[in-house]
C-alpha cells in the first residue's frame, strides 16, 4: 500500500521542500497524507482540465511543478480563486507541488534542461542555485544550436537574439530567468537559454553581446515531468503514474 505521504517523502529526497525560495509555496498542498494511492497524474500545472482528467481516470493524486495554491486564499468557493482546491478536495484528490526546490535540486528542472542541450554541467548560474552553466563538447553555430533547442524542447518556435557568436559555454534557466542575463554574461557564457524575455532584456543582450534564446516557459520546464514519472514509476511499481494528456503549451505561432 502506497500513500500520498510515501510519494511526497520520495520527492523530498530529490528536492527538499526546505530549499524552496522565500516567495514560493511548494510542498504537499491539498489532501490527506495517509490516503492510499493507486493512480497519479503528473503535469507542469494543475489546471481545471487536469483536475477533470484526474477525476475521470480515478487518480488520487496530482503532482505538478507550479503550485496550485500560490498566494493566500480568501475563500474556498466554486467561483473564486479557490475553485480548483475545492474541486480537488471534493473528489479526494491530493496535490503535491515541487517548484523552486525542484528548479535548484541536483537532477531537477535545470539539470534536465542542460542535459537536453547536450552540455556538461559546470555549476549553478546564480547564488540561489537557480539555473545551470555548462559546456558543449564542441563549438557549434547558433543556427545549429537553435535547431537543437527547438527539437529537444519539442517547441513550436523560439525567439532569439544573435550576438554573432558561436555556441560553446552556455547558461540555462527553465521558466522566467531574464533577470540573470548579466550573470550569464559575467560568467563567460556566450549563449543563454531561458523564457519570458521582454523587449528590454533583448536590448540588454545586444548591449552585452550574448546570444539570448527564449524557449517559452512551458517548454523549458516541462521536460522534468517525464523524468519525474520515470523516477516514481521505479520507486513505486504498484502505482500507475500518468503524464497528463490534457495539459500542453497554450501559446501558438502564426
């Protein structure tokens, strides 16, 4: 018999909740710790569609990267910000959300992203342990690296600035990492892959002379989901772990 607590304890071995950043709300957020689990949905986010998917397949637990409860809830009704938590509680579905603690952990979001790019890890990008710096086995053109990124992330498209540099020493940060552009440059990186980059940050990249790639928030973080699924399936073979079929990137290109 496997419980929610058993699965949570296993995830905490990979990404201890006490390592999350100050603003975060990661951890075991909804449900009963001693509830028996036979089926689990994994998804980057807990959306209304993911919850309905869990209800339809009889899952007792949803594991996500982004917290389903991030700020204080002032109400728990079917029309307010707490509607998802209410729907899950009504159906006996627990929630475990591993966020910044999973970003910074060994084998977490950023290590998986760096490995997808084919780079050997050198260390963390910033002082909080977020992001990674790594080196490719051989120098390649930015065009070829962009094609590698798009394919490895299964992305629909990439936004980028070409500083006219080849790619060898790179930095990555899954999700919103535009605040670390100067850090990547100052640490000698020729290329930085992250997401949620605005116009002025692209201007900063031009001023610094660093290749900058926006791989999209979803695509730069979602690769951790199949890794977690495989890890948990090995640890708990009696439990069925399912990657959500309903959650996907919602930004399209024309």
